[in-house]
């Protein structure tokens, strides 16, 4: 097994819900389903097959 990142990567995408679904379909493990945050992002979290954690977000405004 490779080395996992010590810190999650935070990436902005056009559609966090769709990107989350595609990541799960491609084999990523779900950590957190898409949800609205108090700071305006819609965010989800997945873990890839190398144990890296990805935070997937779309900015939705205040």
C-alpha cells in the first residue's frame, strides 16, 4: 500500500453531489454525504483506495 496524505485535500468542483456519486461509483469509500455548511459550501468527503481523504465542495454562497 502507498502512503496516504496526512491532511485531507479540499477541492472545489462544479457539482459536489454529482462528483461524490461518481467517486463512490469509482470505488471511493464514503466518509460524509453531501451537506450544506454554515460557511456557504456544499461539501462531501470520500477516501480513495490509497487512503487519501478528499473533501469535495461547491460554493453555494452565503
